[in-house]
């Protein structure tokens, strides 16, 4: 299949200038709302996850696929959506994903059985591509002076939607029918489709070419193997034949996929661009920062909710715990204008280093202070500040290092790297806490040593991110609009 070669597409060749939006602030608001709605899908079921076997009349091992399906679908579809956005128009592809998200939410709202719920969650996970597409649209529609803060806001929605969605999900789960969660999600998605149609302009920026079907299939098979192994390895056992077969098979497929992509004229992911210093190192830093982000998302809720009798938990209700954690998302949003000003003055690289440093400080504090709810509140807000700075820097670093007609695919790959980091964190930290289970005063729960080890890994990931960021080369623009590395 080939991208349309209409006059609109022809006039929007990679060398043409994008048309700026008449109301850029409204465009940014719509893109941010769509991003928050998409990231909300990742955490919508966390408050009721222990109840899923009863609600869906299935075993806990089977209902785990309800969570895994969304994760895998998001990872597979995000880079694909980015490439399709470059070819057929980012606005058009983003609207299609929002419609798919709404359909998935409506199906979930009408479901009481496992299979339709898994299908619904796959459809919802596909909407994750809306976020990198939105970031890429900013480059086409927002004036340069507003670009830094706009990227910071939309990029932060990867964390904001989850952080703000937790208390909403918790309140609904404790007081209303759990299906209401999905009706809310469907309403948000449909509202975003309408707002996209009315407010977000069609920029005409296209990169005509053929859809790399083999590349899509290869990437999907490889990612499914690796991510299913990582996400289910803790339950199955890391030495289980299923885990090993999926993990090894997925890695082998990805290696073969990479070799083939290097030989394809119009690849799904341009690996030659992806291995350039700024792109490669930014993506590696993204994996580390994604790990650091999700480590706290696993540890802090358990510290807040475990019974006080365990000697480590604070015994708070699900809703109260979620409200304590929610300000982290607000901190990410609040950092957007600050990050924009810092990026304009100092560039994205120092911003990423600063974000990683703030996250490391927060984890260092958590290792020493986690006995009171207000300590976790303060430290989690500090984490939100660091994530807000780091997530603001990453898309800018990527877009400075790739041609304008490849921003969708490049941002999609970067979003995938962040998701990979969160997936690995979920598996590793979950396994650590599970293996540290003990019983204190007749109440089972992870030991303090398990929590401290998990927090130490979060600290280590932040330090790794900081070190990698320090070695990212500085790009400089050429007259052609491409990017060359400064020696």
C-alpha cells in the first residue's frame, strides 16, 4: 500500500514548511487532553485488578492478560502509528486511534467476560500512539517560541494521565459500578475526536512511501514475545519453558527484523537514523527513566496501603492512597512552562540531566524517609518534577536529530523505549517484592528489605539515565533542515 500522492501530499513534501495553527494554545490543550486520555488507559484497572477474577469469572492467571494485552498493544502500535502518521497525516491517524480507543472503551463497558474484555483492552492500548503523534504535530503547528513548553506538556501526559487517573479509578471502584470507568474513558475519547476535528489543523506534512508490512509483522512478533515474557515471567517463573521460549524467540525475531529493516528501501523504522548518537543515547536514557518512573508507581502504593501491622505499611484506603499520589501528575503538568523556558535558554540536554538528577535525589530521600504519608507525598511530587523535566527534553532531543518528515516514527520509537522501561520495571520490581514476602503479626506483605531494594533500583536507573544523558552529542541544524552532530 502506498501513501496518497494527491496534490496536497505533493505540496507537503518533506522540504515544505508546515502551516502554523491560528490558535496554538487550543491545539496544545487538545493534544494534551488526548494524551492524558490515552495514558489513562494504562492505569484504569489498577485499583480493581485484585477483583478482576471475580468480576470476569476467570482465574487470576487468565485475568492478568487484561493488563498485559494493553501493554503489548501499546508497545506494538506506537511506532507503527508514528510511521503511518508521517505517511498519511498525523492528525488523520491520531483521530483514527481515538476512535479505536472509544470503541474499545465501549466494548469494555458492555463486557462481563474475559475474552471481550481482553479484545477491548487491546483496542484501548492501540491509542497510546496518540501521544507521540501529538508531540510530532506540535512541530508542525506551534510557533517555535511555544514549542518547548508545548512539548513538555504533551510529553508529560504519559505520566499525568496515569497519576490523575488513579484517584478517579479508585473513587469509582469503591463507590460505583466498575463499568463506569470505561464509559468515562469512552466519553473522553469521543470528545477528543470532536476537538481534533474542529481545532487541530491538517498540516499537510506527509512523507509519501509504502507501508512496510514485513517490518510491522516482524516488530509485532518480536515485541509480543519479549513483552509477554517480561510481564508474565514473574507469574510463570523465569525458568519456565514458556517464558524462555517467548523471550529468546522475541529477541531472535527482533534481531532478524533489524537486519531486514536495514535493507528495506522504505523501512518502518529507519535504523540508520536511530543509531545516530543523539537518537540512540536519548532512547537508552528513555528506557532508564521509564524504569525509574514505574518503580515508584509499584512501591509507593503498596507502602501506603499495606496494613500498619506489617511494620512497614501505613494502612491507608485505596482512595486516600491514590489522592496522596495524584499530585505527582500535577507536578508534571506544572513543570511544562518551566521546562519550556529552561529548554529555550539551556537546551534539552541539560534539561534531561537535571530531570534525572532530581529523580535520583527523590529516590535517595525515599530510601531514608518512607515512614509517614507526607514524606511519600513530598518525594513523589519531587519525582513528578524530575519526570516532567526529563520527558520534556526527550522529544526535543529526538526532533533535533531527525528530519521533519520522520518525527512521527522517531517519536513513536522513543515512546516505545519509555514503555519498555516501565515494562521491565513492572516485572523486576514485582518479582523482588513477591520474593521478599513475609508475615508480620499474622499479616503477609513484602519486607522492608524488598522495598529498599526496589527503591535502590529506581535510584540506579536514574543515575544511569543521568550518565547516558551527559554523553548525548549536541546537534546543530544544517541549511537543509537535517541535523548534523557537533564534534
